[in-house]
């Protein structure tokens, strides 16, 4: 039962750290372009054309 004295504050601390990390990601604009990454995967701009032999 004494272990709860350590585990509960640690769980609250980790939860708050995750919440602050998520809020920081929102504030810094990490989720502004949700379609861009999906469309960037489909483009082949970085592939150089090969010569036929």
C-alpha cells in the first residue's frame, strides 16, 4: 500500500508531461497540415529518371 505514495504522483507527473507535450505540439503547428504528409508519400519528385539501355 505504501507503493501508492510513489506511483500516484509519478503517474500524475507523466500524465501532465504528456499533456504539456501535446499542447506544445498544437501550439507549434505540428497538426496544421494533416493532408500534406499523405500526399507527399504519393509524389515521386525525388526519384531521378533512369536511362534505358
